[in-house]
């Protein structure tokens, strides 16, 4: 959907910028999200930020799953 294009673009840029703990990834690096939104001129940053965090909640378990397969 067009209203999600910014969030998808930003997520794809920052998806490997992770906050790590001993058990694996725990969050996306918020500073990376904000910098990418600034760089790409995202207008509604709050909405985009929230959508990127939602994508992160979906993505992080997948990253941690993959880590366990190694």
C-alpha cells in the first residue's frame, strides 16, 4: 500500500542495524531509523518510525531463529 512505502524503504535500509544482547537481537537501532528517515526526507516520521518498529518486532525473531540454525 502506498502509505507503507516509506516504512518499507526505511526498514530495508536498517534491518541489520540491531541492538544485540547475549541471547541475540532485541531491537532495531533507533538512531539508525531516525537517520535514514532524515536522509530520505520522510515527512511523517512518527508514523514511519512506529511502522518500522512493528516490522522489527516481526523481523527480530526470524533473525534470532536463523542464528540458532548456525
